[in-house]
C-alpha cells in the first residue's frame, strides 16, 4: 500500500516536471526565493501579517512585474503593471480565464453563479443580469439606502446614549455596518426583510451561516490545504464537484452557507412567482423577468438563478460594509477631511431646500467632489479583494508599460508565456504605484482625485482603480456599491464625529477579502473600534 502511494506521488511529480519543461519558462524573471518545493511562497504570502506587505516589498525590489514559485515548483507571474493589466483584463479578457483554484473555491459558496461561469456562460449571465444594475434601476434603490443609513444612525445614537460617556462611545463600526448592508441587500435584491440591524433577524439561518464565513474558511489556511488546492488544476471537473462534501471545517462552512442561501432563494422565488407581472423592482424580480424574455437557450437555469442569490449576498453586502469601514478608519485619523465633507453636505442641503426637494438625489451625491474623492481614496488604499488570479488560455505575450530587468541583466518590455501560465494581478500594488498615483501613493490624500486628474486614464471601471476589477469580468454591481457608499457615508459623517482610539493596532488580514482586526484582540474576530460622538 505504501509503495503504491509512493509510486503515485513520484509519478505525479514527474508529470508536473514534464509539463513544466514543455512551457515557456519564467526563470529569468526576478522574484523572491522559494521557501520550499511543496509550498513555494504561497503560505508565506497568504499568512503575511498584513495584506500587501510582501507585494509592496517585491514591487520595490523587482519592479511592478515579478515571478514567485507556487506549490510543487510552479512559476507564477505577478504583475501590477498598468499595460499588462490592461491587456489581461481588457484587450484579452476572455483569453485569460480565472484559475481553477479561484473558480472552485468561489463555487463552494456561490454555486453556478456569474462569478464561476466560463467565457461563454459569463456573457449569458451578464446579459440577463445587466437590467437589474442599470442607472434608472439604481435610482429606485436610493431611498432604501437612505432609510437604512438613517436607521443605523439612530442605532448609534441609542448606543451612545446608553454608554458610559454621554458625549460618545467606542463602536465596532464594521459589525453594525455589516448588519445594515445585509438588510439593504435583502430589501433591494429580494424584497426580503432580514431585520438584523434591529436584532430581529439575528437567529435567521442565513445570517448565522454567513457570520464569520471567510474568517472560518480562508484565514490562515493550513499547508496541506494550500497544496491540495494547487492540485485542483490537474483534476477533471466531475471530481471537483465533490469538494463540497469534504469533512473539513473550511469546506463544511462554505457548503452550509450555499445550501442555506439556495433554500432561502427557493422560498423567495416561489413567493415572487405571482409578482412578476406586478412590476416588482427588486433585483431578483428584474432578473427573473429578464430571463423570461430571453431565448430558452440563453436563459439561466433555476440553479443558476439561485446561485446569484448567494453571490449577491456576498458581493453586495460584506464588500460594501468593509469598504465603508476602511473609509471611516481613515477619516478617524483625518478630522480635517470630516469637516470638509460636512461643508459639502451643508451646501448640498442648501441646494436641496432651494429647489424644494425632500432628500438628496443621485446628482447631489455625484456633485460632492471631495466626498467622492474620499470614497475613491478609501477604495484605492484598501481594495477589499487585493489580488485577482488568471490563467492564459493559449500561448501569448504580456506587454509591459514599465520595462523590468531580468536576472541575466536584460531589459524587457514584454514577457512570453505558455498556455496555462498562472498570473496574479496585484490590485493592492497597482493601486499604490507611484508612476500612476504620485510619490505619495502610500499615503492618504483624497485631493489627488481633485488636483491632478490621475483618474482620467481609466484602467478599471471606476476612477482608474482596479478595486472593482476591469474589462469584461469587472464587477457588475460597482455602481450599486458606489451609490450605497455615497448615501451611507453622507449620513454618518453628517451626524457623527470619529476619532481613532488609543492603544488599538488595526491590521489588514487576508481572508479572501481584506479584513480588519485589532492585533491585540484577534480572538474577537473582525474589529474596527472607533470613538464615535454625536454632532450637536
């Protein structure tokens, strides 16, 4: 038995060596030394103290494109180069597929969704989902954003009133923001009331399944799991379908969440079956209506529609809450920026009263230049998804805007790659390139979006940032996220003042999404404690 296992292992390693020998090699591309054959630099990167620390160091040492060793000796091309990113995500978007590891990990918690679809199916998913995220549709969501933000504002006021200090208290802003955004996505996406902000829905099965989902599954992955996931690209698709049945915590948590989300989705869809002709404006109703008018061959299956519900809960809830959390974190350290936002809000309120409207409109938010600059700067410094992983579908050549020096001393402005080559786009590094954002790229400076027009050359879908990805597979809901952030941030800065507490050290951890934690209280999970006081 042992000799048979050893023979299989030797054969597998020999196959990998033979496969790698037939490819273009990146051995002349500079990069950090490998830590081991089995893990390469994968575990060191994933378990870094803070998201981006290693990438920023590597980019300074080797330039914006470098090579690392992955598991089992695989060569991984890393890049933050603008032209390389433009080529991979825009010019040749469907010729660079998501890697099997990324697809199958995502499939564990979103099923057959737009996030796991191949190029052909992705176009089908996107065509049917687009009407739910159009500009006209988003305007109908604004009142929900504003009502929910007002409820959060009142909850914070109640917490402050009950606190030991009448002028303020320390609030874990991420926790309550996450509850609010879950309520928002329930209402606008499904016309479903979770009620978690008011503690009415905390025992909801879906809420429980989602709680700490990524902390329990992707934070500090074990060595065996990192190596195991690296072998997925060698396994046939029918085998990968059984990953969700593995008896390990990270797989069970994802499977439980997806199963619960799909059960909730079936209930919602059944309730909406009679409402499709009544003009319902929530996202799922619009998606179902859009699906019905398509040719049968282009329609989404029931399983695919149910999978979108699991996806919307993740992409439309946790990411927005985290982005807002990081913006408030920065504002707590820059009180002058809080005051500047309030000045813009006062001006917008005066314009609102002059024209006789009841509340702010989308154009009012868009005209708050500095407030939007703050949102952009928060998304730049703290991208919630710090890396994106792709794989070349054929032999290709990656162009570079910034030439790099190779180990042999050559200066190259393009890199030949083979079919199957893994490429990691370092979003957090691109968002801090001095060549794009200036010499102060590592510092908080919202005015960069007002003074020098750095967002005019558009790589990503928003403000020249890669935070929402780019090209054909860019985030379909980015406009939704920006409008929600505008509406909530205005409410929270208009009513509260923020200060960063003493003796707190916030670190950025990689749990699939960039997650804030208090270094001294890691056992308490996601944390962003800020001192919050009511503005009289």
